[in-house]
């Protein structure tokens, strides 16, 4: 029964995420059209882009919620310690039935790098003796310093591919060894 | 071989039980990076996080050191800082990590360089000198030089606190490993040469060059080296389910004076 419920929730979130990704693709097309015609995007279009991206990010996070079995986190970490902000609030924090003790971040970005938020996430995971999990979109790319930190800390990366989550950590880390 | 090596890169990594986030070590690092290998890898850009865009010059030393030694919260002695440097023509990326937090851990320096710059006859000696420079600067306990064209590639996470990931063309073993493997055993290892870094440890050189055929065409030499030193120390047999044999590391420098209690 619980499994049926979980499957239904997963399916609904997947549809929502896919819809959001579809909106993003439309927006990318609009942007290319603007670029081709050397037109500037209108305020309406900019607001549409923000909404589409936010929607996609929310949907990715929602799908990761189902995977982790954790609700959205409300606990602050690194108060008075975080880089450039008063505190951090990771997307996921606590004991996940799937993964154990985790600190998780869902990131719907084209490229991830070792910027302030992620570096703080690594620090918080170390402080809390948790493993950092990154839940990312299918096309998300990683910088080499970030891959190196993932390598050294045991952080795991899950990618949303073809309507399911896939652990791509080892596959990603092979890039650190490859000259391609 | 030269045409193939143009695309390849070299990773040099050194781990230390010492806390690197001090002003003295920071100043020494900048001097080292500006002078190592005849100064050809002197940084052009730096930052504490990505993107690495701040112009690097001697005038930036003050700001760099300030970032490098900063503890957060102020006065806590807790440090989790990075310095990143990069340059182009020749291309280099450098990541240095200072950690004094929680139960402690290893500090490290990692450098990625284009292999093309080391194809000359003196290339191998220059790489050995860079490794030696990093070991001396950090008082390292373990180090390695990886060539992306080497045949033996094993991808495993974590640090030498948990495992040695694999044998490399150059392997530096500091005192904890001299104690664990035995100094005499390392000196008799089946490899091209073993060189001492006085006061620090031994560098085991598997083959004459990083791009020697024994390194690029087969994994036999490096696996034989792992077997000789003790396969239970390397992450080849069932790790992480089967833990590796690791030396005893003294991490006191990387533990804050008054550790905070963390909870979720």
C-alpha cells in the first residue's frame, strides 16, 4: 500500500518536473530567437524565465524529497559561520531511510562549481558527520575543483535521468582521471 | 607518444596531518607557487571559491593570507578554507585546503598541470622537484603524481585516512607509512628508484618517466607495486565494504582548541 502511494507520488512529481523542464526548453528557444534577432527580452519574458526556472527547481527538489524520504528542511546550519550570509538552510537534513544521515542539496543548474553555498554544504556535512548528497538535473555539469572535493569527501551525486534518479558519482569522478 | 601526450595532464597531490591555514604557511605557499619549476606555474588568478577570477600579484598577498587564516566563527579556531589558483599557457589549476574542524582531518594541496610541458628530457626530474616542494612545504605524509595517460586507473573516494587509492608513477610515503610498510621494505620495492626527501620520507618512482611504456601500456607494474607493499592498504579488494589497512595519523593540529558540539 505504502509502496503504491510512493510510486504515485513519484509519478506525479516526475510529471511536474518534466513539465517544468519543458517550459525551460521553450524559454531557451525564445532566448535563442531573441539572440538571433538581436532583440532584448521584455520584462514579461524575464519574469517568465524566472518562473520557469523556479518551477523546475521546485519540481526537482520535490522529486528528491520522495527519493530521500525526507521533507523539506527548515533547520538552519552554520549560523554565524556561513560564507557571506547569516546561515544556510540545506534542502535536506537528517536521517533518510534511503541513505542514512544526509545533508542534501537539489540543484537544477547548467553548471555547478565550488562556490560559497556548496563549500558551506561540504563544511556543514563535515561538522554534522553527515554525507553530502547532490541531486542534480540531467544536464548539470561539474567544475574540476568541485569534482575534486566530491572525490575527497565521499559526497554522492544523483542525477535525474529519464524520469528516475541515478547515482552518477563514480561516472563523474572518472572525469578527474580522464583527459577527454 | 608525444602527440598523444598533448591532451594529457598531470595531477600532483600531497596530504598532510599538519594544519596549513597559518600565515607562515600561506606566505611560503605563495613563494613556492611563484618559484616552483622555474616560475613557469606562477598563478595568474586566485580566489577562495569559484570562479577563480581575481588577478594574482604580489600585492594580493595580504588579502590572500587574510582569507587563508580566517576562522569562523571568529575566535573559534575553526577553519575550513580553500585557496584556488589558475593560469593559462601553460595551463595549471591549484586547489589548497586548510581544515581545522570537528574531529580533524588531512589538509591537502592538489595541482593539475598540462603534461605537454613535461615531455622534455628533464620533465620527470622537474615533476619530482614539484612533488618534493609540496612535501617540504606541507610536511606531507602522503603524495602522488598521476599521469592521465597511465593504464592503471582506479576511482575511489575519500582520503588516505581511509585508504590509498592506488599506486602511481611517483608515490611519496611519509613517516606513518614508513612505520606501517617498513622503511627497508619500501627501499627494496620493485621499482625504478627510491629517493629520500630528507626529514620527510621516501619517494618511490615506479618507472623512469611518467609516460614510460610500463606506465602507459599496462597496469602490471603498478599493481605489482601494490601487491609488494601490501594490497590490504590499497582500495582494490572490496573497498569500501572491506576497510583498508591505514597507518596511525596524528591529527591534533587539525582539531580546534575547543571543539563545538554539533547536532542536527
